[in-house]
């Protein structure tokens, strides 16, 4: 094999010798030995003169004697079957050229139900005290090849006729409804209906013991939610969301749901949040199950948005599929954006579009790195695909779609989407295909506008200043490192002046433009010097930097409560990013934060809280002697809102207040507010004696667990032990992950080491490890030493995949010195792999950004006076 088949090695795509049209697939999983056997008859259309068929296969053993090709008039036995491990391909060589046209390629194969949560794998669960295996598939992006030999690229769409042979007492599910079932002794053979045409990454099979709840959509489609035996009632909320969402998307996309049923199932071991397999959507338990007694409001919201996201894929992704992984963002960006549309329609009181800004912020944070990548990214090897399931594809993708919809108007945008779905249904599309349809429908230069956002990385910061009623705008590429990139964009600029009635929008196409705002200033209700807000309601994916005069006016507008939630959020978030990039002083950032003391809006306060954590940590590196003052300032900042909400929920209070209470108390505890910590510990002790007590509802638990861990150290471990006890007693994944996150907040490095080792033990499912990696500032160095020591074990456990990258980003990114960046580089120099390369570069860049920020803060004049004044300011 060494030099054989060289022409097929190292290629990003399969050669186009034959197109698969139909897979007749029979699989027999053995859940005790964790092996499976299978055979396949693949109907193909041979399109070029060749003796070879090349398809994907990985970690399978194929019986060479079973491989043959049958056309209408002859049967050809395979001369040789070569499996090329590093390229994950199987080359079948015949003694003569294959006849052009239709034929059937047949083979038998065997494989292992692995424990790496990809391909055809096993997940463990308990039933009546016995530990059992279930068999599950996770094929996206490129792991169908681990279950059966196939053309494992999204453009090779085919129909699938699946048959399973399984123990007769188990539930066996696939994409399509059961056509026929035959029981022979303790085995049953389940034949499923043939699927419509679809890509291999959407094929799904689940075999195990499950309960379900069932409902029907308004047009009669049966929808089921499956989960572990005894948990069925936890599926009702997701079922309700799904039953209402399918008809909503049918109307929005102008096309019906294209399968006869929809199943959604919770899998105990699951790497991603969920997977949109056609007709059989798989989920982590935390993303599908909702328990009235033990789930928090934030869990409810997550279930709703994830279900809506996966169901949006049934159209955007499954019915119309990206042509290649370069266009992954079309799937993920759209599903993310549209999941907010659906959730807003079902739960308007959640004000979900204000929370969409958190998605945009995550996109802006990653895209402010030199080591970011364009939305459309070249993929040259299957190993590179995993790393682009990131905040660029999902969050920047969703944000530029929102920007475009805002620019074109919702009606025109929806009409174009319906045309696009109709035109490309049951086939594949590229990014430019979507732009063409939107351009035809709207008459706007969509292609030109959007190429500047998808084909180059990064985004602009628009600097604005006012001079004689002329607004001067200048765009430069924003980078968190503080340097300026050379990108240029076509920016849909919107602005308001003194009120939301006086507004203007235009396309900024040059590096700098001047805008006459005389008419806006004239019509403004606040005469004199009205505030000017650019990027109204934060619909644009860019930052804005105001001169001192305009900044002061906006601060006053915030204090006078003249601005919308979205605009307050945007001003705060831009200011934080500008401060991190050393374009603005920390003291002016803190002064802005102080103007939010009486803030009531969830989205703004939630972002204020996350920013305060980061500022507190960078200050601990830069100006340790001011750290206590800064913490005191943050405690004073949040106390006003925390006192308004107090500890106990009010009858009929909003979903947003329920989420906010927990976040505020969590912040007060993390900043060491004694009263909050004491009250939290009092409630925790009541909870330990009575798990059904009303004093510790799910919305408060994370905050209380964090407060408990603030008092834990090596000489007083009682809170730690108690939380481990709660962890071991609960069977709710949401509660387990809440506890893991809280354990990591301990300030004692010795306890942190115990927590990190606990993450790797068999009591923690490997997908949940990542929740315990965000350790306290004091535990940073411990976590890094631990990662180095355990790296080989972690690498072996996780293999390639995005969970592995989380270990690197969580452990490395919080550092703030050039020396540490060098140390990380040296450690990974001999351990780098293509699937961690991007994450490693991004994490090291974040360390450099933090180190620059530390220097900039240390050089700041009068910071000490400003911080002291803020910390002790009397309101």
C-alpha cells in the first residue's frame, strides 16, 4: 500500500468517478461486546471510465471477498480493497473498467461502537440499577464513514433504506418511520421506510431503552420526545416547543416539513449541544429536558432556543444543504438567527432579541483576533472541519444575517428566503446562491455588500466625531491587540439623534465619510447638544468609537434613561472592547459602568456582570493593590439591582428577573460580599437537609454553590464535600453541570487541583468536563500545570474534536504575560495537531492581548484616584 494509490492520497475531496444514489444499509449492533456488523448495497451512477471506486471509510474492517460491483449485465469482483487510514478512504480496484451508468456496489464490514461520541458510538445509562450501553450515531461533520463506507461529503446526496437487527426489548430509531418489524426469538429486524435524498452526515440511528411523550403539529405530523426511562415528563416542554415551531417554520420558509415524523431524543453522552439529523434529532440531556422542580429559567430558555435551532435545520441544512464545509456558516448562522425568530414568536415576554446581542458579542470577541478566520473558510482536510464549528460560523454568521435582514427589511428578506428554499430544495447551495436570490428579490447590491463580511475576516470600528453639524465617520479594522488591520467593509450605518424619531441610515463604502446631520439635529427634541447613537439597536456587526464629547452625552443619556436596552448594551460592550485594545482608558470604562447603577434590563446587567469579572481579573494582574477597591466598586454597582430583586421570587415576576437574580447574587458572592455569602450558606444548609425546600429554587442554585465554594479551603472542606454529595445524588444533568462550574470557582489552588482531577474520573461524563475548566484567578497556574501533566491522557480520551480544544482555550486564555505565552508555545511545539492548531494560536493571542492590556493599565495616569473615588462614592 505504501506507494499504491498515491493519486488518491492527501486530497481534500473524493474523485468524481461515481455518484451514490441509494444506500441499502443493514446494521447489527452488539451492545454487550460493543461491536457492530453491517452490509451495504450502494446504487451508484458511474460517470467516468475507471477501474476504481474511491469512497470514505475509517476504523472499519471490510471483508475484501464481499466487495463486488453488479451492473445490468455483469458482476465484477474486486481485485483489491485498500484502506488508507490517514485519508480515511477506501479504494476498490477492479480488473477492468466499470461500465458507465447505473450499478450496485456491495460489501460487508465490521466496526466498534467507540466511546468517543462520534461515528457509531456507545453511551452508558443506568436502568433498574444496572449499567447498560445504548448505540448512537453522531456523523457531522465527517464521521458517517466510521459506521459504513460512503461518499461522506455533503454534496453527495442519496436516499437511505436502513434495516437494523437488535435485541427485541429495545427501542430502535432511525430517520424514517418503521415500515416493518419481525421478531425472531430475542432479536428483532426493523425495516425503515426509504428516506428522501439527504447527505450522509444527517443519517441517524439510536438503539436503547427509552420512554417518550408524543404530540402532533396542527397539520398532523407526529412528534415524539424520547428520554431515559422514568424521565418522560421532562420532555413535555421541548415537545410543546417543537409542535408549535414546525408549523411556524412551514409558514416562514414557504415549504412544509418534508418527513412523515419528527423524533427528538436525549442522549446521556453527547459531545455537541444537539444534532439536527433529519427526522431524528439528538440532544444532550441539558438541551432537551426540562424539570419544573430542578431546572432554572436559563435552562428553559436554552431548551427552547436549541430545539428551534435544530428544527430550523430541517429546512436550512437538511432540505437545502451546503455544497461543502466552506459554507457551513449558511447552516449554522441561519439556524442560530432563525431560532431567535421562533423563540420570540413563542415567548415574546423573554425579549429574546435583546439577548441575541450575547451571540453578537461572542462573534465580535473571536473576530477581533488576528487569528480569526473569514465566515467562508477553505477546508482542505476533514480534520480541519471541527474547528470551524465556532463563534464565527454560528454567531458572526447569525449577526451578519440579522444585519442584512435589518438593511433589506423583514418582508423582502422572508420572500427571498422562501424562493431560495424552493429553488435549492433537495440539493446543495453555496453562499453566493443565497446572495443571488436575495439580490433578485430586493434589487439591492447584496453580493457586493455581503462579500465584504463573509470573504474577509474581522470587522470595522467606526470612529465618529461631530464638527459644525457634520458627523465625521472613519472605519478601520478593529483588532483586540490594539493594532489596525487593513480590511475595509461596506457598512450599513444607522444613527439616531436625541430621540428614536430622528434617525438616518446609509451605506458607508469609503474609508471615511462625512454626514450632514443638520436636519436630524434640527428635528431633535433635545435642543442644544443632543446625544448621537450610531448602530441603532446594535443590528450592525461593528464597533463604534465616540470622541470624548459624544461619549459624555451618551453617558448622560444612559443616566437619564433615554436609550433602548440594545443601545445601552452596545455602548457598554464597545467601550469594554476599546479598553481591552488600549484605545480607551480603564478609568473611562469604569466611569461608564458606574452610570448603569440603576439599570433594570436583564441583557445590559448580564453583560455588565460578565465584563466586571474580566475587568476584576485583569486588574488583579495589572494593579493588584487596587483590586479590593475594584471589587468594592462592583459590589456597590450591583447591590442596588440585587436589593430590588431580593432573594425570593415574587409571584408573577418575569422570566428575565428570574434569570437576573441568580446572576447578580453570583456576582456579589464572587466579589466576596459577606452578607450574600452568609445568606447563601444559610440556605444551602437548609437545602442539604431537605432537597425540596423552597428556599433554594433552581434559579438561585448556581449562585449559592459559588458562594459556598468561596469559603472552602484545605482546612475547611465541608462545603466542597457537601456539593460533591449533591452531585452524586442528582440524576439531572443540568444540576451536575451547575455544580461542576461552581467547584471551579474555589480560591484555594489545592482544592482546584482536586476539582480538576475529579473532572477526569468516571463520575463525570467526558462531555461535561469542560464545565469545570473555568477556574478562579487563584487556580490559573494550577490548571496549567495540571493540563501539561495530563495532556497525553486528555488527548487520548478526546482524540480529535472540539471538546479537546476547550481544554486549551479555557486553561491558556486567562493568562496575561508574554512569558506565559512563550511557555505555552514551547510546550505545544512538539504536540501540535491540525485539529488544535487554530485554537492554540487564538489562545496564545489572547494571552498577548491581556499582556498588552496589563501594560496599558499600568501606564494609566490617575487610575488609583479614579478607582478610589468610584469605590467610595456615596449615592
